[in-house]
C-alpha cells in the first residue's frame, strides 16, 4: 500500500512539475513582451503606456516569486518542497488556468503584430541556451547568464557605456605560496622525517613541507597534483620519494597516481614513476639500503595491493606481485639484503624474497600467541630480527626457525616465527623508531606514551603527550635526545623526555568552512567540523589559541572594531567571542538549521546572519559588539542563504541563495525586499563575497552547475577577486570581471574542494582553506598597482579587444 501511495505521489509531482514549467514559460513570454509593448504604446498613447507599466510591475513581482520557487524543469526541487509549493498554490490545474488567462492579453497582442510574434518566438527559442546574453529591458541595459538552464538577469552599471568592448585581462598581481598550516597525521603513517639540513619533512594536501625547526621557515615541494599519501627518505638523507592518490579532474575522469623522487636540497624532480601502473593511489614506498638506495618498493591502493619494485634511476619496473586483499600499512627492504622485503597490515606480516624478477612469500606464523587484528608497524634490529608493533599493544620479535612439521606438515621449509612478545602499550603500538646504538622508541595509541627501550627491550624512559594532541602517529629522531612526534590530531611536537613536548605544527582535524580575517591586524580565524575555533597569526605563522565548542562552526565574521568575532554553528546557534579573554560574550539562536554567513555592516552597527532556513536575521549591535538585539528578518529567498554583502553606506544587503537567486534588501527601511533590482546596479558594496553578481560574472566557467564555486573574495583595494572552486584550485581574477570566460591565474596545492578564501586587511596575503584536506594555505600577494575599480571599469570599456585565452599561473 505504501508503494502504491508513493507511486501516486510521484505521478502527482510529475504532473505538477510539467504544469509549473508550462506556466513559467508563459510568464517569461509575458515579461519579455512588456518592454516591447511599452515602446510601441509610447508612440501611440502615453497614458496607456503608464497603465501598462503598472501592470508590468505587479506581474513582474508575481512572476519573480513563482520563478524563484522552482526552476523551469524543476530538477533542483526536492519532492518535499514541490509538495509544499503545490499546497501553497492550490490545485495546479486551476493555477494553470489562471496563468493562461493572464497571458491571454499578451497573446492577443501578438496576433495583431506579426513582428512581435516573431520576436517572441526568438526569445523562447534562445531561453535554454547556455552562457550569457545581453538585452535592453525597460529601465536599462542588462546581461543574462544561465546556470543549469536558469536565467539570471544582471543590470549593467551606468558607468559602462559599451559592455561588448570591455577588455578582460588577468590581474597584474600574482600569488606565491608563503606558508602551509597543518600536518596529515590522522590517517597516514611514517610521514615525518628529519633532514641533515635541520628541516622536518612531512606533507598535507598536495604539498610536501620542509620546515626548518630552528629558523622556523618553510620550503615546499609542489609537483603533486593530488593528495600526498606516503613519504620515505633515501639512505643518503637527501633524496625523497613521495606518492599520491589518483584523484579526478574537473570532468570527473580519474587521474593516474604516481611517485615522485626529488632532491630535498634543490627541490628538483629527479624521476616520476607510475604512468598508469598504480591504481587508486600509492599507499607505501620504501628505498632499499644494501645497494645504496638503487631500488624503490611501492604498494598501491588497488584491491590486490600490488607490490612492485623499481629501478628508479631508469624508471623501470623490475618485479610485481599481488600482495593481499587486506589493508597494507608498511613496507621496507631488509637493510642488509635488498632481495628481502617485509610488508604488514591487517592480520598479516609477510616476508618476501625477490629472485630473478619473481617473488616468493612466507607468512609470519603466530603459533601460540594471539593473532592481533592489525600489525601497525615494524623495524629491523641490529641483530637482523624483525620487531613489529600491533593493535594489542605488544612488540613481537620475529626470527627464522625450522618449520614446525606438526603444524605445517612434512616438507615445510623454514619459517618466520615469534621469538618473544613484549608488552609495550595500552592500546595500539602505532610506530617504532630505531636509535643509534640499538635503542628503540615506541609510540602508543590509547595511552599516548612514548617509551624508550634498550637493545634487549628493557624499558628505560617514558613520557605521555598531552591529550589535546591525540595519539602518537610517528616519531623522528633529531639527535638521539631530541625527538619530533607526529600525532593523530594533525600536530607535530618537538621535545625530549626530560623537558616534555611542545607543538611546532598544528591544524584542524576535520572539514573546514569558516574563515575570517581581522579588520586591522594580521590574524585570522578558522572553524570547522572538529568543533575547534582557531586564531592564527599570519606573520609568526603559528596558532595563537584555540577553543572547543559544543557544535561545529561553519562561518565567522569579525566586528569592525576588531575586539570580538561571531561564529555561526550547525544548529542555528551563534556565539560571539572576545578575542582577548576567549570567552563567549553573547549568543543567540535563529531557527534550527545551520548558519552559512555572519557579516557585520561597515560601521559595526548591524549584524546579518544568513541561515539555511532561507532567512537573513538582522541584529543591532551595541556595547562594542557585546550586545545584540533582533532588528528584523529578511524573508523572500526560496532556498538557503549562501552569501551576503553590505553596501558601503550600511543600508542595503545583496544576497545569494542555493537556487542561484540574487536579491537586494533595504535594511534601514525595515528589511524590505527591493522589488526593482535595477535600482541597485550602481550601488557600491563594502565587501564582495557573493558568487553571483554582475561584477563577478566572469569567474564562472561555461557549463558550471552553480556549485562549482564555493566562495570568492574581493580585495580591499578592489583590484582583484580570489575564487575557491570545487576542483582544488584557487583562482585570481581582475576585479571587476563582468564578461564570461575571463582569464585568471590558477594555483594548486589543495587536495580537496576549496571551501573559502579571504584577503588580509592590507591585501598582503590571501588565505585559502581546503575541505577534507584540513589544510590552510597562506599566499603572498606579489606585484600589482593602484587604481579604483570604477575607474578600471570605465577604462576597460574605452577600448575594444577580444578576450585572451585564460592564463595559468
């Protein structure tokens, strides 16, 4: 019965969609004809023209309401929203009849004027084509762009005389990667090493970072095109191998994973391995030792976890074998014999022998010892034994022994068996690290302990890292006494057993969306799904402070006086934090859906809160940002609020929504919707973060679906606009860029969708944040000149030149 009812409801929704699409087609025809009719009536009867203008205004408002409630084909409406809209509008057949009557007068006029009828047919025929189209509407010139078939009308400002002659060029400014915040420790192993140059080498997103722990400077290896997954150091401690995941391009086509071998001194790429060999990604890499590092072992992320050995100097594969269908965590060559390789992972440890291009495999036998669920890591002892750390908290010592005929049967050859079990940690042993002289370090998961062991596995010293940094993921030896520790909460710690450990690298541990820069200081704030709110210093390149919230933050905004910052949460609640005391000085709740924008007016007297419940809540701000009183609510969007900006005089708001709608609001006049959008074409905006608008129309690629751009930000100089897209890229356009296919500088580094971008208060730097890659990139703005955006618009329209091809920086 439920299936029958569901099918009936789906049939009703389909009928309603078709009825609404037909009604919208008639209304669009009606709206497009009115300006033409007005022009003809002016010549015949001015009084009739005034009457028709009044009809135009009223009908235009009604059609805007209807067209904002759904698109022509109804694709982007959920079934529930269609059902709600149908209840509001009543019987769809009656609605269609009313609309038919409404269009009847226009149809009669069409039949009297063949020229108008032909023009109407042209308009209808071109309504679904992509791109942009220029037209003249009753009140002035406008341009239409189409996203997913939906037309978006944008009025051309008065200071542009010849839109077609606008010349689009990439900005004279460029970006240079200045700093990378974060470290990937939550899901990667053995990815922290110390170089003789005094640098720690690790990775996050698509960047391998070389951080000098004393000078506090960074260098970056940026050849990777997708997230780096693994890292290893050559025996000469100069050359590095790093492997990446496969990823996809902007069209959804898979990209080939690969391994790069590069020089850590010059950052020059020495070799690239892969070229279609690896599947999904590269999970583990290791250099050989006995032959001077001539070979490289690679395990990919395919179902069979293919194990391959390469002569990396010649970029040739010497052997390959299927290792296991279970997860593989580590691979290493035997330091004294490059023909012996060990792998470990879920429920296994395998001992491989390579001879004449063929592998033979022997499985480690647990015998009387409990078989752990995971073998997390292993190292080789000075005596040639293998030490493994497992999920049971034990360190197992493996050695060769004669075959147990009772267990394995007659004819069995020698096997690798457990010689000794040492209880090490509560919870998993995540990492093992050899020290000079045979000593050993182990890092624990649940107990967060680092233990130093003697060569015969007697515990010597131990310490516990603070809980806020998570468990120990990997350990790198600096000088035998000082250590570097990578943690599961994406931090790198530096310290000793005697003095303890302090964080030298920190970052978020889950997806990030909220980003705001201070109005007068070189600091910025971030928040994300890890419920952390973090304040960073751009000049010192460090985390100043962080606090934990009960819910996760999605947006943030600084008060213009710079003393407080508001953070919007996923539950509809928002809090105001004092930057000095870090205390919550005010909080409120608007609706029960997540918040997407927190934006103060230029003078700080109002706060606008954009929500996913389709409303914009306006608050008056007093007591230097510590007291908030509800002023009003902007009601008119038919989808969730995505972006909003205040005018420079603080009286108006421009907003975007999830259904690609641009609306303007008179806040000073009581949060009223401005029906005539033409009146806002010359209004100046204090900020520009709305992704839809005349001045940023050129940032959209042809064929975009409306979600390809997550955020944009205009510089304070109003000379450039930075764009965060869904394809891991940061773009830099000139501002304004009102023509399609505007050229830009393009920058890579993120390994996930870029969720937000923001310029610092003096435009010296740009901050960009990734989503799932938990990475914050700080870009230095290079070059540039002076000039006002309005002057640039006027000067751009004074010359006639075809748009050049996009430039990649």
